[in-house]
């Protein structure tokens, strides 16, 4: 049996940015016999075919068509991005004494204190100009290259009583000592394999270099960067690649920019998912009416990680609807529809888990606390279908080094394999059968 925890830690190592996460997924899709499609070209799609398409190189949607041709869609969506710091366009900042800092801005809502005093590096993409051609190169410095040093306690005796960090002041990483000016651009160009002058623009982000670790009395926990949401991206891809679509079209969607509200051209609040579903249907010969009927009959799991009860602060969690690491896949509920789960989607997904022998846990926030948001309800504004919000229970969400349960990785792969392998057929509004 595949050791999904080790495979996931490999996935994290290869995926320091959203661009790299999508590249790692595309490599796996290539190896699985999937054909890349381009959004800017006509599509040739045939029954039994397997395809994928990227947008912005930071979101990817793959789909597998059954031999019987066009049908409804069974979708798992997750996100490729994680909170981090983005390098500003002009980022070198030489300070007194000649130290070279990098000017960065926040991307998403990270726990800032977790970024101090640990080895960091830089990854993302650069745009390269050669004559009148612009091309994209992914870049990963791949070494301990920068660090954000804490202030010593002697200058801030109250630091352990709570400190308000200022991203423009406290969080600027140190890159080099005196004489380092210009060296970052040169290092990025070397990593991209181009001349320094050829780079015209960049989307570059910090990432934590601390390697993944499996730990605990029974090696029941693991920790690494970007568990939210690459754990769901990895497990959904593993299930998708292992499943055969029979009676429905399987869809894997890993979308960028969830951490900043999904509002980009490649996020869940874009046309990307509907464009892919509609174009796949049209290429298979379905009419507009048939495509709309298929989308209405479709099912989606919006997979984004959930909160495990923190052992030091159990009072923060709802008394009954609380979830634990290694307790199984989490179904997330919210009366105000921050999560899409309702009785129909909860019944479908918990049945799929029961059929696969996977334990299920239910999460809701305390009624006196605001919860987070995710991509399911946003995607539903564009492609509306029965949708369940799920995830795995983890600790320290949005820290630069997060923690989750080893057994849950396997649980999620099995639950999503069940979703991809069994046909969920809508018989009438609110009435379904699971094949
Ligand atoms: Zn997330």
C-alpha cells in the first residue's frame, strides 16, 4: 500500500509555491496519461479521454471522461496557495551597515510570529524577454537563502505578553551583508537559467525550508509547511488518478488565490471551472441544455483543511461539533453557508465515506465565534450544484509549519476514491442514488 504521508511530504518538497504545486500536479497527470489542453485553442475531447488545463500556471483542472461519453460531473476542489510573503517588484533594500533586506508584502493571513528565525527561501515565476517573445520560467532558489530575525528580548521585554507585528517593519527578511546589492537578481536569473537583464517581471514568494517531520509517541502526527491546503490537493489528486470514471465525468480542480478571497482570473470566483465544464461538454457534442442539466446534476466536494481541537485551548471549540487529528474526514457545517454543506450533500458524502469504511467527523464553529471561509460557496456562484465542504483536522492553520494526523491522509484518499468511483445520480431535486 502506498505510504501517502511520505508521498505527501515529497509533494510538499516539490511544491514551494502555487506555481510549483500545479507543476507537480501536471507532472503526475502527464505520467497518468492525461493530455494537456490549452484554453486558447479548440478542444478535441473523446469518450474515455483524460485531460487537464491550467490557467495562470497556478490553477489546474483535470477531467476524465467515461467510455460512455458526456455525463454529469463529480468534482473535488481544493486550493494551491498558502499564506506567505510576496517580494515587491523593487525589493532590494540596503540598510545602515550594508545589510540587504527584501521588501515584501503579506499574501493572505499568516501567523506572522511563525516566520521568524527559521530558514526561508524564494520561489515563484519570472517572465523572461528574448527579442519580442515573453516566456515564463519557474524559479526556486532551493537553498536556505533568507531569514527574518527576531528582535532580542532585551529590546522588547514585553514580547511574551503579546506583540503587534508590523509587516512593513518587522517582517522584512535579511538576504545578505555588505556588498550584496544586485546579488538576488543574479541568483534568480541563474535559477531561471537566463541572463539577469532578460527578466522583466516576477511573482516571487518566500517559503519555509524546514523539512517535513513525522513524530509523536506512535508517529501519529506529521508537520510541514503548507498543509493547508496542499494536503487536500495531494489526496484529491491521488484519489483522482487512482479512480476510473464510470457513468460520470471525474473532475479535479486545484485553484489559486483562496487565501486572498478567490477573486482572481484563476480563482474559484472566476469563470475557470464553468469554462472547463462547459467546453468539455461542448467538445463531447452536448447541447447547451444538456450541459446545464449535467451541471445541475453534478456533485462537488470543496476540500480545504479543518481545525483540530488544540489541546491547550479546548474552550475555543464547539462542545459537540469538534474534530480531532486521526479521527477521520471532517464535514464542515455553517448555518450562514460559509460552508456549502446541507442535509443533501452531508448525506451523500457521509454515505460515500461509510461505503469506504472511512470515519467521519462533524465540525461547526462556536456560535459566538466567526469561522473561516473557503472556496466551495464561491465556486457555487458560477457552477451551482450539490456541494459539501470537507477537510482534514489540523493544528496551527496558517503557521509557516503546520501539523496534522498521519492516519487522516489515507482516510481522505479512500473517501475521495469512493466519491470518484461511485456514481452519484440525482433522481429528483433532493433525491439521489449512489452507485
Ligand atoms: Zn485553506
